[in-house]
C-alpha cells in the first residue's frame, strides 16, 4: 500500500464515524492487511483529525485482558487516542444519533507527574511517576458492521474510540491498592457488569507501562508529564440504547453516571 492508500483508508473510517454509518472491514478488502498497516492507517487518521482542528487529550489502551489477548492471539495490548470532542463530563449525556452501536466499559485513568520513557518500563515505575488516578467510563463504537473485525482493523479504527465520561475528582494513587479497585456498573438500576481492576493486566499500571514501552519501541516517543492514559476495561463492554441511564460505582472513588439521549 502507498501512503495515499493509508490516507484514503483513514478518510474511509473518518467518514463512517461522521456519517454514523458502519462500513465493511479493511481486511475484507485487503487480505494482507496486518498490524503494522493498521497503525499506519491510525497514524493518518490521527493526523487528519488534528488537521480538522481536533486535539488529542489522552491515550487509550485496548485488549488489556489476558483472556481477550489470548482470544485475539496477541501478546501485547493495542493503543489509540482520545480527542477533545470525545470528552463528556460526569452526569452528562451522549446522543445515540451521534453514534453507531456504542458500548460502555469501566476503566481507571492515570495522569503522569513525570515523563516516562521506555523500553522495559514497569508498573512500579509508572506508579512512582503517576500524579493522579481517576475513574472513567469509555464508550467504544466500532465503525465496522456488527462489531466484526480483525485486529489490524480495530487498530486502524483508533481502537473504536468514541466518548469518555470522566470522574469528577482526582485521587492520589498511593491512597489505593490500584489492582484491587472494585467496580459495579448499573444500567437503569440493574447491575449489568462488575469487576476488579486486576482484570487489567493484573494491575492497570502495567497497562500504562506497556504503552510507554510500545511508544518507545515503535516511535522512540516518550509519555510526557501530564499525559492522561485510559488503561483498559475492568468490566466487559455493555451495549447501550437510547434512554439508558448508566451509573458506575468505583470503590473509594465515588460514582460516574450519564444518560443516553
């Protein structure tokens, strides 16, 4: 594939998001589409969105469950980016008409107090350099039909990034046992998902460490002070519908809620 092809594929996915219309997988069109190509498309997608005036506000990790990694036959998670237009305040709302087939999952986010540079970053190093943690709900919304895709497809699609509802308060990481934070998600007062933060690579800090190592190995980039990192789903992703009211309780971190209009 040429650079022009990567750009065209990025535009293909941006158009699907903008028009709220699911499209067929890239791997259905190009049988040799691989992980490296997926990240090349993602890079063009990010570049194009920045050109359109959007700003990257956070990193996000995906496939941070060992079971999911085994299912997808990968040894490391994947990463993508959150943009400014995706940010939603606690007790806010999302509009179903702006999305295709959204799902919600609960996560822990890290805010770095110091730069972190790979390779071989450890979770302990991440915790030492993290200034704050906070709870978050991520809305994933694949641009592919029926949420069906191969791994390079979802990488190209910026790991299905769509919206993030952020908690209202920041917390010091050393006030928590970060791998033992319990989460319970209710939709319309019915518990739909629950979990413990150790579901994320045994500790969400390990997810942030993997991100630092991947960015260094692939791009010689470092995670800078102030970077925000969504570390991956503690709970399964639950499909949303119009009219849903979602409330999620995080042990010691209060609640996050939003409405689907």
